[in-house]
């Protein structure tokens, strides 16, 4: 039987796994099970990124992720190459943003040819809640990064994995205002039951997944972010940052050869469908 | 529909948002400047008060018209404005404005809105200009300056086979041009200020100078106090009236990229 697949519309959003699965911490819910010694997907060099960008004509926004992007020693060169071509977002745990890096980001936040967003992941508005998932000391270190960013005029977006945002969003806003953030912005990420999250909260049930009627809806490729995006790691091109450890979702070696329908038969696809979630917006 | 051929000057505006006072001022200014054609890029209602007054004027003025997401929603009595916001608080404000607009738009106006085309073309000299509400791809796509790269604009022009793309939807005017003159112009909105701390609103004037199309963004003053009074009398949110009176956006801000957001006050 052919696999359930989604039409591809156009390449709006490009995700680049610039630090691979390498991270300075190992969160208990990490989708890609990243950590200090994890190199299933290796870091990308600035040269590799430039080559990749040349293959992605017309892209609107680029998101840099990992692992932890600021572990990549060429992150500024990568950032500049991307900002020259499109709007850029960086997903970070904020812990590695020192003063010189904050200053460099501040200049780009104000003056680059395109928009720059820095998105710092947190799991609680205080050390107790946050560090239970991200490890001891993670909260203080992230606050250090946020405060250095704010000093340089960069107001980060905070990303929180969890449910019931309406109950908790005010707590995050309060904490961010105390940090000097004038316009607190919080993005909620539904828990995907993949990666390390499977050991923590359990995996998907066998019946979870999309059906052909859903995928055939004309709006489906807009409702699912993979209808307009691709993700690149050192291993190749995947439909999204969520499924980079699923070999059957490896679509090809170069982005331009993967802009065709792709499979959406992973149970995680049902989380995208139900929540209308997009990793970028 | 056939492209409209204009000799030298085209006036373009979008996002009237029930602001008939600003609409009168724009139409007067465009005529005074000798526009050969005037185009409305969609969203007649929303935000302000008494949508029918704006729609009646748009119909009488015999413009080139494009349908906005608001026009499609009101015209077809849909549940919401399909503005494309992602934040719950923004959506709450958007819904107040939509429910008011839907309830105050006559059947005749709705029929007119639902019959508008989603794109038109204007020929100016050797330049073919595509007119859209959000983007050529989606009526409610937000094209902000800081998130609309040249490579993307080049692809859109190629796909649409046009030299220039004109759109609105975001409410802030800007343009980006490629070295060959192709490019994208966001014409701004006349219904509310551009989050720039001024009470004036913006429309766009294109003029053929030699072989080039030159863009001018035109600020328009109008009786904004009258609009603020109408909005209060109709019970519309104070936050909306504050935007009209100060020039700073107070709601529906979460959709803005950082670059545009931090130019504003909120
Ligand atoms: S998990 Fe979501 S984004 Fe990834 S392939 Fe499935 S539907 Fe697409």
C-alpha cells in the first residue's frame, strides 16, 4: 500500500539543524534526544550552510536549531549568511549567550536586512519547575542569557512545552517583565510523544495518526507545517524538525529534490493536525 | 478579468476598515494628483464604525477592486474574519470587530463584497502590476518588510508573470525592489494609522517616469476625531479608538515580526 502523503505547496520555511543533536544539556522531553555527547546528527559548517541556502531560492524564513545552536563555533557566520537571504529565528536554551554574543545579536536584531527572532526555551517561570526538566542550574543560566540579550535590546520570545497555556501564561509574562522584557511573548509547544519524551510521558497509541480524508482536505498542506517547509540535518532532508530520527522520513540529500509530496503517516502527525501547531509561527 | 491600462499614474489603497472619512480624503487627493486609475486592494469593513457608508462610497467611485479576507468573510457571512492571527487575545479583539461589522453590513453590500475578484492587473507603460490583498498565494498572508526577502519576491513575480506586486493586509507601507526594477509594494492601509505614532493614514501613488515606475507613499490627514466619536457611540473597544487617536497599534500585535513590533509603542 502506498504511504499516506501530503501535497507540497511551496518552500516558505527552512529549518537547519546547525548544531546537530549536540547540546550542553539533556532535557527530559527533548524531541531529538539531544545531549552533550549525542552526535547522531553532526554540526554543520558555515560552508555547508551557504551551499544549502543556494539550493533554497525563494525561501521566506529560516530557523536555526539543534541541539543548541550557540555551541556551533561558526554560528555568527551562519546567521549572517541566512539573514542576508531571509528572516531568521534561532531556537536556544539561552545558557550560552555571553556578552559579546548578545552584543552581536543586538546589532543584527536592529540592523540586519531581515527580521531576527531569538527564541529561548524554558519549562517553568522559576528554577524549581524549569530545572526539573532541564537540569539543575539551567534556569539561572537561561536568565543570565535573557538578561544579557535584553541589555543589548533583544527581546526574546520564550518557548514553553506543555498544555493549558491560558493558566500559566501570566506567570511567564510576570517573570519576563521582571527581567526587563517590555513586550513578553510566549510560544506554547504541544508535547510531541517522540524522542526522550517517550520515556517520560509515554509514546503514541497505535490508533493515533492521520487518515486519508484529512490529508485530502484542500487546507491540509497549510494546516500542517510540512506542506510549506523542510528540515535539513547532516543526514539529509526531513519534512520537519520533529521526525529527524525516523529513517523512513529521510526525503533526500538536497532540498530542491524533496519539494514533492511526502509521507505523513507518523503518529506524531496527529498532534500537528489537532493543534494546528507550527514550530515557526 | 482584463488588465486595466493606465497612462501614467495609478493610486492604490487597501484596508479601508470602515473609515469613510479617510476614504473621502484619499479619493480627493488621488483625483487632485491626476490618477488615471484608482485601485482598492480589499478589506472594506472592520475596525471602524458604519461599514455600509464605506462600501457605498467604494461602489460609487468605480474603482479597480480586489477582495480582502474581510470582504470574503462578511460577503459570505462566515464565522470569523480569517485575518490569520495566531494569538487568542488578538483573536478576541478581531472577533468583536468582525461581529459588529457583519451585523452592520446590508445584504446588498454583502453581495457586492462577495463578488469581488481576488486579483486584478494594471498595465503601466511596459510594466505589468499584479494587485492582491495579502499575497498572490493567500488572501490573508502577511507580507511584512522584514520577512519578505528579495529572493521570495523574485519567485512570486515569476510565478505570477508580473513586474510588480501590490498588496496590503498588514497595514504598514513599504517596498522592496530588485535591481531589474521588479519588486513588491505594500500599499499600506487607509483605515487606521501605520503604528508610527501619527494620526495620518497611508496610500500609494505609482507614476511612470521615463521607463521606471516610481513609488510614492502618501500620508493623508482626515477627521480622525469624528471617527473616534463614532466608534465610542457604536460601543467599539476603546483600544481601537486609541489607535486612531495616537497612531500606535494596541491590539493584534502578536503577529508582528520583532523588527516591526519594536518600532511601535506596544
Ligand atoms: S510530525 Fe507534523 S510536521 Fe512532521 S511530518 Fe508529521 S504532520 Fe508534518
